[in-house]
């Protein structure tokens, strides 16, 4: 295990992992993108959420399988670099970095909801303060961030539960017909499904924290699957309320504020806005700051990036400079004034294509590390694994295309330039940097795997 990685503290239990995953999933997607999805597909948003959750489950399954067999720090980067190739792993990491522009999405959405309570609130200033608060929270340690996450998640789930409890009796079931569910046709519906994948995804990133978990072999797959399914059900119920209580024209392309104001008593409405909408965004922002640094940390140890960038504080056990890097990346959309739709489409669209690399990496696991795969209690017959990966690839490509096609030509050209420059940098760095040899790369130094999950597909 690398010197800097060894400074990370194994303090996260199952409850911590669940809290981080739920906090990562429930965020800007349900709070800000539900209205946008209603604008795309009307009351079909309910079916879009259900389908998106099913698709997401296929896309995160390879990560759950790898996380159970070989839990590690910086999972996505490490799986890509160890199971496929170091160059592909680092190329994935460079693409991943640009997707973290979505950090701004949560801070800006938080400010939007606060403005619904206090119209004079300045959006950019509040977003800046929120980003700064959770940057500092994560600087002082992952356990502190995890404790804050669990508290906020509990309040969050209660708030969303109240929205569903008050809203379900008000649902107008007559609006769930083919005319009002698919006003934008199949293209509008599928675009909504793709956009909502930003909302239903996120649990897979607990695999980045394997080196800080007490029992990662059990907790990674258990957390990924249960939180994806559970939150997907909650989302579908919320979408049914959001799209049917008021006319679609009144809620399309708008946050959940007006629906909540209609169905909730005033004290409960304020609790929902603060404990539900605003905490949903805060928990996702906090969770993303917790796990996003890990891949870069390992890449620094591998030699792709300066080792000083990956220095971990001996006092707090956190990579301060990497956290600062993501803090600055999150500031870019806040300062530039990108819309929420553009940030979500840009980050998710690139992410879908980038994550093809770690998804494909899962197919190499049974052959490259047969003993570790055999010991894992969460695995599938290799043929079934290949089928799952194939479905995940198709879904990622289609959904990535549906999101990126709506961006302006200027943004698309910018993305293409970044990708080409990243590829050139990988080639240059592979020749000029002092990289670890093939013998030094691997999972031999990873923690012992203990698991009491016993799920096998024969």
C-alpha cells in the first residue's frame, strides 16, 4: 500500500457507507431535474424514473462486483488501470475530473431553493458559501464528513417521506395516460430517462472509499444495490406527486417548490424546503467532496501526477491539495453562470462515456484475479457478467448521446478539445513520468476481504 494511502483511516462502517450513498443519490436530480424531466415527458416522468433506476442498476452492477472482490481506495481509477491498462486508467481519470463540474450543480440548486424562501438572496454568493462550507468539512476528515452526512440524510429522508405522505392522497390518476405521459414522443421520454440517470446514479461511488471502510467486501455491493433500489422507489412516488397534483404546465421546468407549497401545511413546507430540498443538495455536495479525491490520490502514487499533489494530512487524514483542486473546479460554473441543465448534461454525458472504461474492466476480473473473484461472495458466472457489462455499455452510450446532443456546438467543441488534449497528455506522461512498473501495480497490498454476503448467479 502506498505511503499516502496508508494515512487514510479505516473508520467507515455500513451505516456511514449507506449515508454517503443515499446522500450522493438524493440531490439536485430529484429536486431540480424532476421539473425539467416533466417538461420533456409530462406525467411520463414516473415511468422515466422507474426505467432510469433499472438502467442505473445495470450500470452500477459491474462496480459492485469489483468492489466486493477487490475493495480498494480510488476504485474506478484503480480498476481501470489494473484490470485494463495504466494508460486507460489515467485517461479515465482525466475525463472524470471534468465531470466534477457537477459539484457546482448542488451548490447552485441549494441557492435556488433558498431563494424560494427569501427572494432577495444572491444565488452566486450562497452557492459559493455552500461549496466552501463542505470543502472545509471534508478537509478536517472523512469521519467528520460522514457524521454530518448521516445526520443530514436522516432529516432528508423524513422530509421526503412527508412530501410523499401528504402528496399521494392528492394524486390525480387520470393524467397518467398515453397523451399526457409522452407529449414529446419517444425521444422526449428517452431523453428524460437519460437526464434522470443523473438523479438515480451515484451509489457506485462508495467504491472509491474501499480503503477507508471497515468491511468493504460486504458493504460496497450491499450499499450500492440497496440504496439504488430504495431511492428509486422513493423517486417514483415523488414524481407521481410532482407531475399530477398541479397542471403539467405549472410544474414543467420548475423545482418542486410550488407542488410542495400546494400540498403541505406551512410548517411542514418550510421543513421540506430546508430539511428536504436543501439538505438533499447539501448531502450530495458533501458526499461528492468525500469520494472524488481518491482516484487522483492513487494516480499521484502511481507516478502520473506530482506526488506533492496527493499528500495526505497526517492530522486529518485527508488529501488537502486534491480537495482544493475540486473546490476550484466547482467554482468554475458558479462564476461562469452555466445553467443547471447544461451542467447536468455536460457532467453526466461525459461521465457516461468515461465510465465505459471501468465497466469494461469488470470483464477482466475473473481472468486476471481468479482467486480473489472466486473468494468473493458477490459474483456472477462470467457469461452472465459479460451480459451485464454489455447491457451497461449500450445504456451508457445511448444515454450519453441523448444528453450531449442538446449541448451547444461551442461546448461540444470544447469537450472534444479536452478529450484530445487528455489523450495526448496520457501519451506524453507515459514516456516522461517515472511510473510504477507492471509488477508494482496490482491489488496485492489491498486489505483482506471479509464478507457475509452470499449472492451467486450460477
